[in-house]
C-alpha cells in the first residue's frame, strides 16, 4: 500500500497547489477543479496584497497562465503600470 509509511492520525497523504489526497484514497484521485472552472490571466498580474513600494505577499502570474485556485479571491492589479496618457 502506498500510504503505509504515513504517521498515524494524518488526514492527508498528499497536498499540492490544487489538490489534496486523503490517506487511503486511490492514487489517481485528485480533487482538482474542472478545467472550465480554472481562470487564466489575460495580462501579467500581481495577485495578493502589495503596497505602493511593491512589498507584500503578491504573486506574479504571467499572461496566459492559470491563476492558482488558492489565490482566486485575492485582489489583483496589473504587473506593469498603465502607460501615461500625458504627452511630453
């Protein structure tokens, strides 16, 4: 059995960024969201709390990449500042 070396009382045998497998579950079981539920970034984003100086817990997500399910509810802002509309 795959889970025979798990410490007694442990609930999860595997925890990943987008899945959790309980002790005793069959290996192919992944509690992943359906592909239609996954969201991709349209532009480069910073997801999470970041102050004006760039400090905080922001995570960079490149355009076209999946936004991790754990970060889906966090605030977002473009990674690159908007170009100034002011002419010089």
